C-alpha cells in the first residue's frame, strides 16, 4: 500500500516524471484491480502520462513517464537507438562461472505461462537478447550482480540469469527454489541515463534498492 505517491518521486519537470517503484506495485494496469504506478502518478499529476518503459511487478527501481507525446517520441527513439543506459542490480544464490561477462540468448515469449524461454541458438519467433554482468560482491550465501542491458526484452534479465543456472533470489517463476515472503524478487532497476528531450543534457536517475535484509547487507557494495 502506497501512503504518498509523492514520496516516490525522484525527478520531475515539464516533460518527464520518474518514480522509485517499490516491489509488487504494477507499472501499468493489469488483470488485477490494483492501482498501478501509472494510475497513482496520473492522480498526482492530474493529467495523462505516457508509458516509456516497463519494469516487472515483483522488481523495484527507476520508472520514467513522459508528460506529453513529443517527449514520449524522443525517449522512445533513444530506447530504440540503444542510447539509454540501464543499470540493474540482482541478487543470486549461485555464482556465475566468470566474474564478469556478456550473455547472449534468443528469447521466446510463452504467453500462456507469462514467461520467456531462453535458447542458446536462434529459433523461430525468438528475439536476440544481450546483457553484460559483473559480480560486485559476495556474502556467505548470495552474490550481488551489476547488469547492463544491451537489448530490452520481456523478462530478459530473469530469463538469461536462469539460463546460466543463476536465477534471481525469490524468482520461483525462473527456477529459484523458494519465493520471498512478500513475493518480490531481488531485481532492482538502479539507474537510467538518457538525453533530456528538450535541453539535450544528460540526465542520470538513480535510486537505491528497498530497505530489506539482503539488500542492506550489500549496501556498501552498490555502484557509486
């Protein structure tokens, strides 16, 4: 339950508004009757907003909306041209084989199961998915990964990490053994950088992970 949507704002001007989405809050309306971040943001702004990108409901982090269609078009172009820099954090139990690397898979969306299936070779109806990762820190039980998305596919990070036997903590949909008590997953959209649609200046939006035992244990290891 969100007490005050205004407390989640991390950036706003005449063109854009960004929020620190908590886990379990949907970005846009879905088949549930729960209020989404978009619903709450439009109530706050007292106007319609434009959805620029998405973030899985059980994940947390930066979500950006456009306040008009011109800003939307310019941001959409940046996403399509892959000039938007997206950094995620993930906590996994199994350590990747290499301390850093690039993953390439071919993802097929299974609409019935609402998940992505990762293949190592191109198959029919698959989309190429690429990301780079780096192990930032390790504890006795878990490992903190920094992830840079090169493409932006449905459930990409979740599916690709699961494909190398490193499912995200709490993500039972992708093979983690046990869910988190609140049904969240330890995936966080840490930062988003782009060119402002009017001024052309570089904007860097960043928000820390939720306050929670595992995330807190890695607080000193977060990117600066």
